[in-house]
C-alpha cells in the first residue's frame, strides 16, 4: 500500500517552522480536525479525523483503514495534496502537504503510538489499518 514514490527523508525536506503558539495549539489539545482529500473526479472529500503532529519529522499522521474514502482518494493519486485543519472557536491551524498511504507495520505502529500518546487511548485496530503520512510544507494559522 505504500506509494512507490519515495518521499524525501525529513532531513532532505525544508523544515516547516510553526510559531510556538501554533505548536502548543496542535499538541496541547486533543481536538479533531477536518481532513480534506480530493476524490478522483476532483471534488473535495472532508472528514473529521484525529491526528498527530510530529514537528521533528514535519509529518502529520492520520490513522485509518485502506478502504476508507480518504485513503482510497490518496491511493488513486499517490502524493496528492491534502489539508488538515484543527479549529477551536475562532482559533485554527491548517497543515497542508502531500500525503501517502502507508501500510508498513513499523510506520503504522509508530502512528498508533503517537495517537495513543495524544488521545490517551489506542486507536482502533481494524483489519486493513494504515497510516496516512502528510509531509507538511505549508502552515496557515489564525488566533493561535
């Protein structure tokens, strides 16, 4: 399920710098976010998701299953652009980047570990579980 395209190693990508207040907003609250992918016909698909942000690697991660619409959209267009927007009242942070559906057991396990740390419980573990890794290259914020 991993894309045949290899994403550059974190050290090879330009570092995404978030203001400290945006980092705190993403890491200090257990909110859900709106996750936008594009269907094969180009129309947006928006789904509420739980996610993690890893500033060191520049990756946001979403746990899901390969059969979910969001994963199928990305499998149809590997490396497709996505947006992940966490909102709390009039404050928000949007993370944008290219996304890849990953089935590698070690990376799925890491995604689950980070999820459990943020949300204080393990994510569901259904058959076909994958992690969507988003290589964040653009950050938009308001009131954080």
